[in-house]
């Protein structure tokens, strides 16, 4: 028969294992929720873009206004290239004054 200390040790080990299992389940749940949120955010962006492009194509929104908005918002060269916008000038790093 196991002593009380051995039983306590076994129960503490089991508790530690169950806590680890709970943390893993919670991490998986958070990751799944995050994936759903990112997916919904991407879908919203696609729909907003489609709505604006449709308005431009129907002449309900001026194309130059769209281009100006994109020019002010886009900073990555590959994104800007999609809309035939020129690359932004690169700012050289500031040298430290030592």
C-alpha cells in the first residue's frame, strides 16, 4: 500500500499533467479563434475593395480619388506596383553621432 506522501506525489503529478493538457487545449482554441478573425477581416477587406472598384467602374466615384487614396496609403513597393504607382523614395539610415 502506498504511503500518503506517495499518493500526494502521484496526485500532484496527475494535476500537473491535467493543467498542461488544459493549457494546450486553450492554446488551440485561441489559435482557431484568431484564424477565424483573420479570415473575417480579409473577407471584409475584399468586399470593401470590390465595392469601391465597382463604384469607380460605374463612374460613381472618381478614379483619380481612388488613386490618390492608394498613393497616400500604400507603402510597400510591390503593393504600389499593382496600381502603377511609383516606388516611394528610400530614406537612408541616420548615422549615429558618436
